[in-house]
C-alpha cells in the first residue's frame, strides 16, 4: 500500500453530486469522493448503496443533476465518456465489454481507435498489453468469446492499460471469476500504483478491497457513511462491526 498523506490533491473527485434515474429517483445524494493520486481508493457498501452509480458519474456515463466531477481540480461535469481517455482516465466496467466475435488482437486494436492512424503508437500500445499479460499473446488469434471469464477480464485490463491511463476505474473486477484467478487479479491491481497508475476500486469483495486499498469509502443509500484510511478499518472494531452488518463475514484484524 502507498503511504497515506494529508491533503493530497485529488486525481479525480465527486463534489456534492446528485444522480437521478427517470428524472426524480435520486440514487446519489450529495456524494463527495476523492481519488488520491498514487493510491488505491476502495468504495464498498451494501447492494443498492450507489457504488456503481458513483463510478458511472465519475466517467461521464451518468450526468449529475447537482454537484461536479473534477479531474486534477478542474471541472469536467458533462464531459462525454469517450473524452475521458484524453484526460488519462480509463474504465473497466463490471459487465463484459468485449466484442466476443472478434479476436483478442482485434479487441486490443479497437481500444486504440482514437489514434488509429498513428501506426507506431498502436503497435506500442498492443505490445504493452501483451507484455503485461503474456497469456493474451498466446491467444491473440482466438475469439474473445471463446475464453474463460478470467481470461476475458485480463483482456479488458490489458485493453485499458494499453492506453497508459493515469487513473483506472474498476467496477467489481472479480465478479463471477474463479477464486484462484480472482487472487491473481487483486495481486495485479495492488501493483498498479507502483506503475504510476491511480486506482478507484468499486467492489463487493470487502475483504480483498480492504486488504489492497489505501483509503476506503463506505456508501449507504447514495451517501457517504464513513471514509478513512484502510488501516483504520482493520484496526477499529467499530468500523469492522459497521461493515459486518451487511456482509456474511468479518474483516480480519
């Protein structure tokens, strides 16, 4: 884990954000959330707490009806999602986002669409993805839909990291993934700050999220319940009991 510091400028931030579905059903209500550079920020909470909605608001998939989205302290509220990579922000969504009938190689090339005419840059991006995940190189001609769930998740990670993001937003990265592969994914995520990549991790796997995060937010009904250094959640029995109210196990001390 990265060392905690005080008053670190946010790489990304939600400031007093409200998000509504169908006009008047507010899912987020005055939510504020800071992604600290060089760290892993975890977001946890019970089902329906607004975790994925917060991530979608950060990435422009949902436009706030109140409040602002900031990148490096500058307002980007209303910026369309495809513009975020220009600001060094990439997203790996919870649900599969691959083109199943295309090869691994073609899925990676599509990630480079915005600079497709720069052949050298495309090839460098492809090589970065294959260097991160050698398994993908071995399967580069295979259809993405023919791979296992874990292999597909590595392809999605490789596709995002090929673009050299400064900030990576992850939504339930191990959902429906076998435990052995999940452990590999968390180990990989834990090493991203050392590569200069700031991470926001939205996760239902509380134990792993607490283990690899530097700072944690607990959401409840679209609002901040509590936030603080992840180490405090592990040491403070009150915080452990708070989380234990909505999970079937307790965080290891």
